[in-house]
């Protein structure tokens, strides 16, 4: 496993490292309810990069402010480059 991206809700952005450079992409569109402040499908857009994160958030009654993401994909589209789709997983922790 490796850290490929980090999504945040405040501010709503996605942090990626592409070609050794860190990029923070602001949210540009969202659709559906994913849970815990996240949408099911969220698009983040920079100058030459668009990333689409599609997630399913699972929560447990015993820990209502946290969740897990075991079924998700991250699609990265860059101008003049091939698109990449990566299966991803993660965790959400809220204070």
C-alpha cells in the first residue's frame, strides 16, 4: 500500500503528488451522498489536471464520526497525457 492522495472537506481539496510535485486541486463538482461530508463522486480541477474520486463510505454505529473507504477509484486526467484510474481505499476521521 502507498499514499496516493489525500482528500479534505475543509477546505474541499485533493492533494496529489505527480512527477514528484505536490498539487492541491480545489473541488470543482460533486454528485451523490458519500457520507461524513464527502460526496459519492467528487471532481477536483487544477490548471492542467483533473482528478475524479468515486467513493463508498462505510460507517459503524460505535464510531459515528469516522468511516472506512474500501471501494473507491481515483481517475487522473492530465492535458496531453494518458488518463490513469487507480483503485484506492482509506479512512475518515472527524473530530
